[in-house]
C-alpha cells in the first residue's frame, strides 16, 4: 500500500482548536513514532491495535480480500486483512454518468465504459491476486453485475488480470458504496 491516512482528534493547542481533527498521510517504508505522554498511557485496546498494525503481515501490506463498493458513477476499493482485522480504502473513483434519457443519453455507454476502465485500473494497481483470496463486488444496484461482465470481457480480450476469469470475483449486496457498507458486506452471511 502506498500510503495511509489517519484521522486524529486533538484536545487543543495553539495551532488547532479543541475538537477538530488532523489528517496525516503516512508513506510506506518511512519511520513513524507514535507516543502518548499523558497518564495513564495506552490502554489494552489501543496497545493491541498498534501491535496488529505493526505485525509482519501488516508491514508488507498483504490483504486477504479486496472489496469494491460500486454504484453508477461512484466506487471505493478497500483491502481487508482478515487475520489482523484491519481494512484500508486504497482507491476512490468518481465520475459523472449522464442520465438514461434526454440528449445526454447518447454518451451513457461511453461514460460507463470510462468509469469501468478506471475501476479496473484501480484494481490492477492495488490488488495482488497472488495473496488476495477474492474480489468482492458489492453495491445497491445492478452496476456490480455490469462491472463483472466488463471484467470478464476485458479478461477474455487479454486486457485485464487473469484472476478475473479464475472465479475469484464474488457478487454481494450492499446498501451504499460508502465506508459503513464495508462492514455490512464483510458480516453478511451470503
């Protein structure tokens, strides 16, 4: 994984007001020191979370499952490390897709093709199918099925990764394509 963003809360300083958040981008293979100075220090839950994040599997960025939350014009790609209980959003694709009626309807297929191409490029960039067990396509509508057809066509043409045709793609339902839907997909019994 190239980088990670973390959101942290601040109790107040001369630079940041109380209750606001900081967003840090942490680059891969760069040293980072995290310390908590005030008492009582780290609680057990926080220590376990930091230890999981520093494990060997997390250090080399291995993911067990890739989840693409997709709907018309919006997609988020998440990598999930099941053993460590960690997930990370590594790509977001947003694109305006014209409506299915009116003068703009003529460009809908071209726009949808560009959107699917960007989603496939994100998958190829971030997902290593040698370590990932499956790619889950989830979303509220029929876009996930259309994207699966797109992936199989591109794989047949030789333009995509061979893992798309190996049966590693799973379809699931999600109520939205935002972060809360990831937990919904991972806990589904389907």
